[in-house]
């Protein structure tokens, strides 16, 4: 198969292919073609990519003959316009929020493989790009908070007195939340965490943090796919009320709550933020999908009248782009290694991974929920 990768947009430094992945793909007898300058966001020269096994071609002809096109972010519809029918477009496609891209994939007869739809199984972990990037986002969130807050995170005993540790509260104990907890603990903070899934309490405790439980009433827990179950409006109101008390005592709050395919749930309202001490920091990892925090501005940092800094920067993994690219490229490479046999994609009817991630095929959108949203927005 002939593979290429679309260049990253200006705000995105991650790449879908790096030398280690190129070497593995070439060893699997794929041909990798990259446009000149592809590696510029990571300061990877054309020579370095060529040494790994890629063929460097003029940027304007990188798509010529490509059978598989790898992407980091959903490509604009115009970027898909010249691709022949049957071309595979593989990567983050953001199917619920990038409907024009999904429509262009279907209308163009392109076969979109959406890594966000990867099954949550032990076998598929090595192909799970959503989790690999979320882990890095959790780490970066803590580092950002440590840079912005006006106190140290660990307890310090000095001749001038003892400095108490910063109190960090992590909301949402998925992959990002667990990494945030671990990172904050390594930096010496006192960490508390909350999730609507009581089953994660033991994971929180295993990292040395305290699990906070709230009485929300009604059904809670997780879906069959392992995601947190969406709460009712009444449950969200009770959650906000009880959570505000913990938030008021925290120096750093990191929110990670997202429901796949929906806008992020509003967890902290303006009253909760107003109750925090001046100089406190809130990092909202759900900023791109509406935010968990009232007042979050996607892509920006703001400081409230009460002196609380709310960070809505995204995508956070792009700030550690070298490692993020290496992990993402490995996820895609493992997917390609799994899904293609002797140059042909495994039939969706015979493979759970292919069946799950194949978003568009033969001019149709295969994922029912995305198809319904497209029809509703038409």
C-alpha cells in the first residue's frame, strides 16, 4: 500500500508519521511518501524522514497515488476533494463535531477510518489513539497548573516555616484524569478526585489520592464501552452543589469530563469558581467541546474578577508534540498492521476493530448515531 500523511494545521504541531513509524511501515512492505517539509513542526528534516525509509516528493504531489492518507485532525472538505474513490483516510475525524468532513468523506466515496471509535478492549489498547493522547493531556494539565499557580505544589519545611501542599482536585477519572492524579502526586500535591463511576475509586486510591463520593441519586456508572454514563439534569445540579464545597478548598481544579458525541457536561458554575481562593487555577480539558466550567473560553486563558485563572487551551498534547506524535504514529501503525492483510483491508464483517473504526464506506456513513446527526443537520 502507498501511504502518505497530510501536514498538520498551523495550530497543531503533532504529526501522524515520525521516523520510528516509517521504519515499521516500510518493514511491513508499505511505501511511505511524504511531501517536502512535512516534518517541519517537529524540526524533522526531509533527510531524516528519507533515512527512515520515506520517499520525499514535492508537497503538492504528496497525495498522488496514495491509497492510505493519515491525518492528525479532521481534514477540511476541500483537502479531500481530489482524492480518488476508495482512498482510506485514517486518524482523528471528530465525527460528531466535524460533520462537513464526514459528509465530504461519504460523498467522495472515501473510506474514513475514525480512531475515536476504537473498541475499548485489551487487544485494541495499542491502537487506541484517544487514550494515548488523553494521557498526555492529563500530564500537561498539571504542568500548566503548576506554572500558573502562585504557590508551590509540594509541602516544604523550611527554617522560615512549613508550606502546606497545594490541594489538587481532579474531576473525571478516565485516562486523562488518572495521569493528572499521578503527575500531581509526583509533584507533591495533596490530591482528591471524583468520578460518577464508583468503580474507579480503587484506582484513585492506588495512586495515593483520596476519592470523593457524592450522593447524586439515580443511576450512575459507565456504558458498555467504558465511558462515564451521562447524568440527568437533576443529578448534574446535585453534583454541582456538593462539588462546590470541595472546589472552594482546592488550589487547582482539573476537569476532564466528556461524553463521547455530545457537548461536555457543565460541572462547575460561576458560583463555584467565585468560591475559590484568588490565585487558584482551573484547567478545563473539555474546552474544545463546550467546557466543563462556566466561563471557559476554548483556546484561551482568562482570569476572573475574583482572581481565578481558567485555562481552556487545546489541544494540550500538541504542547508535548514530540512524544505525542510518537505515540499517535505508533497507534496508527499498529492499526494498519492489524487491519490490512496482503494489501487488502480485512472485511468489517470479520473483524471487530475494522467494523468499529470504519466510519464511511461505499458512499455511506456506517455509524448510526453520526448518520442521524448528519440527517438532522441537513
